[in-house]
């Protein structure tokens, strides 16, 4: 089955109105979770093959035979993680403020779920917490990572390095960065000594989206605890004060960077609990994501909060 975003899946599935509304609410928050397509899989894990060593090819002479070679595949397995939570709303709020109070409280907690998933998409580390998946920061290694420079404490973003990250990524579709760096790029585009081809478009919700060389710049904001997900708190490759951020270029879609899930998100309205104090809604979602290709994403690290250079 083709991978679908949460919004697409919610519209196509024959879901009850409440469940569909919860999924759509989560899918519209966080600027990321609604853009990642998810493929439904059976079981608790997904095994796929990455391209390994290529077979060889050569010219041959008259009466000579071609050499037979076989390419190598690198199998990868990704395990689903259990994500979600209980959304509790006190009975007092509902009875004194009406059912709208429950709707408002639920939306706030659904937003928190979306932001938490976004934070783990970039910063998750199963060594620190085996219940979560590894994020892009941990998964990307070797030539999937580009240093902004070699200065202790980090370097200003250069358009040349950003273009290199785009070139390093197979069929890039998105660029993820914090809002400060999006503003820095916009300022650079107005500076004739720097440049940078910035245009603007609208997403499916009518929001203005900045584009760099035709790729949407997706703003990654705060997590549920109001901490910047891609803040200027990373160490530079050359060491020094931890005052850098990372920018990610990704190829989002089937066969590249995509989510996996066992069925669509499960949403259950448990109503008033037995103790009579709260209304509860439970969200349970078995999911993770995969990088199908060696260059489905590229990390540009060591970027400081400084004006963009050419």
C-alpha cells in the first residue's frame, strides 16, 4: 500500500467523525508530522534493503566473455514504537465551561503529542530511552553529514554549503530548520552581495511557505516543553561552545524518508472515568520512520546564529 500522510489517510478511511478529527488535529500541528507519509505494515517491524555495493561493468574484447558480478544489498530493520497518551479533562471544567472546554483542552494536548513526535524525529535516542526511536541527528553519519565549517564554536551558514547539502540528497523535497535561520536566508536574499533564491508559496492550509531553490523551508519550532527542537544548543564539529544548530535536507516520500505504522492511529473516547473526576481520551499509535536510501536525508551541522554568507 502506498504511503499516505495522516490527513490523506484520515480522509480515505471510513473513520468516525471523532477519530478523524483527532488525527487531523495532530496532523496539522508541528509543521512536520502532517507532511511525512506513513505506510501501513503488518507486524511490529519492517525489514527493507538498502543499496550496498554495486555490481561491476566493463568492456570486453572479441571472443572474450563478460565477467559476472552481483550487487550487494544491506538489509535494515526498523521496529515500531508505541506512542501516544491519555488526554484527561477534569469534569469540573466541562460542567462549568461547557463541552467546548473539553475540546480546547484536548486540542492543546494533541498539539503536545505532535510536537513531542517532531522533537523525537530529530533528536530521539534509543540509548537514552529504549522506548523511543532514533532521530535524524543520530541516524545520519559519514557522508550524510556536512560541517558548516571548521571554526571552534561553529560557522555562519553559507549558501554554498546549503547547496552542497541539497546536492548530496537524492531528489530533495524539504529543508528543515529553525525560524531564525529562515529569517537569515530571507535577509540574505535581499542582500545583493550574498543572494539566495527565495520565493513564497502557500501550503494546503493557506499558510505562507518560504522556498529556497524551489524547496519548502519547514520551520521547526518548540517541543511540548517550550524548548527549541533545532535551537542553537549543539556543539560544533570543531568543538567550542555549544551554540550551533543543524539544518536538514530530506527526500520525503515513498522509497526515501517515510513513516511506518501498524494500521492508522487508534483513538478511543473512554468518557467519564469510574471515579467520576475526569473525561479521558486515549491515543495509541504504533509507528516509526525509515530512511530507505543512503542519501534520503543530509544534515548540515555547526551553523551559528549569524548572517548568511555566500
